[in-house]
């Protein structure tokens, strides 16, 4: 049993279960949306002094902070008890392409250690991928009014045209980064 | 105590995303390179299941645990904020390999440097709040 749980879980098991989590959030009277916790944190940190957007009663959002604390714990549980020994089964061509760009052993870790490491924060590459990348995620999610959970999962499930537009936007941005920015940044 | 269920649901969500490798930078890169069906399978089957569940809820006027009829609020109309905001988000998603949920989960998985990525995302949220009135929505 534990061996089965440790192996990677197939998409057709995880996808429907993600929808069940979304449904249970709705069933409990709340919503499924993770990026709004960043707005809540801005509000807790006193952001209301600078913009009306952060002037709301953040205590009404504590349930969502508890949810994301749970996701963090889910990561801890996974790494402690459910870690697979096998490297990820990635597309061969994609792996070779990444190796040519200077990423060693793709799929061995969750993210390339050449970029996502504390000592890379002093390098231009590290700043572009981690600091600029993170900034764009936070800015874009709030501008679009949601991220993958709010738009791609719950918005599309609710047949919302705005969410479809947002998801198309996610893809345009993602393709531009993947085909133009990432090769350029890795070459710097 | 009333918050315990959210902690539990979050934990389940964190394990699900980790075990499906959705939190991996490589999986996101591979998705945008159309190199594997995996990510499309995860998101696609989640959406199809979600559509069916919400359609049933609407059809049978399903109630939530407080006894209220479930009504998922529609998104505001328009397209500019969704397209422009979506593009900005997508640029960052591919660079970091992580949308907001996976940032929390990656930190839990021991990739502590994603604390910096998340702090930067919170800063991005803050700057959006400041510039909000000047942006097309």
C-alpha cells in the first residue's frame, strides 16, 4: 500500500480529486482561490495605509490562510513519508533540450538546482527567475482576479467566460516565457 | 476547531499536487513545450469533474453544510483585466514553475528558497494594489 502511495500518482486520479477539494471548499460555504491569500497578507501587513484595495476585514479570510498552511503541511507530509525514489518521467526531447541549456539531470529534483537555490539570489539568473518571476505571478494573479485555482479550476468548472480569457492569457504568457525568455535568461 | 477542516483540505491538496508532480518546474516547462499530456490530463480532468459536479449542484439546488443553496458567484464581466493580467501571470508561472498554490507546497517540500519567490509575489500583489486605478480593467 505504502509503495503504491509513494509512486507518482497518475493524472486521472489527481485531477478529479482536485475538483473534489474545490467542491468541498464550496460545500463548506467558502471559495477555492489561493492567490487571494497574498492580498490578505498585504492587508495584515498594513497595506491599507497605501491602497484601498488592502482595506478590508482580513479576519474574514483566516479560513483561507489555514487552507494554505495546510498545503504547506501537505508538502511536508509528502517529502517525509511519500517521496518517490524514481526520477520524474519527462519527455526525452525536453530533457535533452534543457541539458543543452545547462540544466543538469532534469527531473531529479522538483526544480533546477542551478537556478532555484539560496546562493543564486546574488546572480542575475537567480534574480530573474525567482524575484522577477515571483513578482509577475503575484501582480498578474491579482490583476486577472485569480490564479490557476480560481480561474483554471473553479472558474472553468463554473463555465465562466472571463476565466477562459484568463487561462488563454496564462498560456500566452507561459509560451512567451518558455520559448523566448527562459532560453535568453539561461544564456546570460 | 472550525478551521480544522480547511487545514485538512489544504493538506490533501498539498499531497495531491506533490504526488502528481504539478509543483515541479520541469512539468510546467514540459507543458508549455507540449512535451507531455500529463499536465493537461491533471487540469483537464479536474475541470471536467468540476463542471459535472457544479452542473449537478445547480440542477438539484444542492445545499452547503450551512443549509444554504450553493451559488458560485460569477466573475465580473469584461476581458482586459483577464487577458492582460493572465499574460503577466503566465510569464511568471513559466519562469518560477510555480503558481501560488505550489509555492506553499514547495516550501513544505523543503525548497525553502521559494520563500523568496513568494515574498516577491506578495510584493507584486502590493504593487498591483497601488497601481490598480491606473490599469485598464
